[in-house]
C-alpha cells in the first residue's frame, strides 16, 4: 500500500460555532480543504492555532503544509495602519501561521498558501499588502470566478500553462513582493494571483481558492513535492 504524505492544514478558531444542540468555541476548517488534499493523494491533518514555539516541532512531523484562507492579516505585521475596510484581526491565527510558515521554510517542508495563506507568505518574507481592491469579491459569502494568466517558466506556469478560470473571494492582495518571491500568475487587472520561491523547497501561494473547484493541479503539485522528500 502506498503511504500517503501527511499534509497539515491550518484552521480557523471561532468563538461560537453551532452544530446540533451545541454552540461552542471551535477549531474548524471548510471541508473543501481536506477533500482537496485527499483527492490529490494526501492525508489531511488539521492544525488549530497553537503557541508559536510549537510550530517547528509540528512542521517536523509533516510532509507538506497548507496555510488556508481566512480573515485579513493584521496590518501591523507589515508596518501599516489599518484601512477602515480591513477586517478585525485574528491574532492567534496570524501568530501561529506566521510561525508555521517560517518553520516550513527553515525545514524545507513543501508549502502551499491559499488566499490569506499566500498573503501571509508574502508578509513573512517582508512584503506588504494592498488592504482593499474592488472586483475580486462579489456577493458576500459567494465565490466568484475570474481568469488568471500564468507566467511561463515558473512552478505554477508548469502546473497550469494555460489561462484558467479560478474560484475567488478576496479584497486584499500582494503589494510589494517579499524577499525572493516571484509573481507566477496575474489577473487581467494586474493583481498578483500566485507567488513562489525558486526551489527547493517547493513553495507556492495562490490568491484563489482551489478547494472550491475541481482543478487538482496545484494541490497535486504540493503532494508530489511532499512525497519526494
């Protein structure tokens, strides 16, 4: 039997989640994330927020890491004052996920950042964010679609060489690229839609939500890199 690589996925921490007769604080994750990992050949493990000193030993037990989408990154992490349209901070997630990213980079563990995860990857490497853009989130709570165009010769460009329509919901984006990062896909308005580090290790961030679609190529790229370690 082939051993599936263990892919950790960061999670939300919500003060009040409801199921059945219960309303409790919960660590939760939209089911699309573990399903995408599983469909791509990996074994998914949820990583709820924890103390940052536990990030390195956690990452050491993984074959790959996904930093999931979620709330806006607190602007203090990239030296900016909050825009009125920036959402409330999720400080436990920011601290934990930035530590996970740094641990993965230090250990050479393959890393995929999705939406917020891509933005955090950029911030972790010294980049900044645009705190609000129009046209990339339509109806609240409903994913839209728009095309992204790959940059030839990049990791993402090799995975998906053609222009592709992707599921999207975000109002923030990469501004100044973090140290060493390359833009590897763009939207039609020029917004950076994917970033990567020249490898090894395999490090990719995408602005869209592959867990809400049927295209497995990005997650298969992560799983393949995790399997090859």
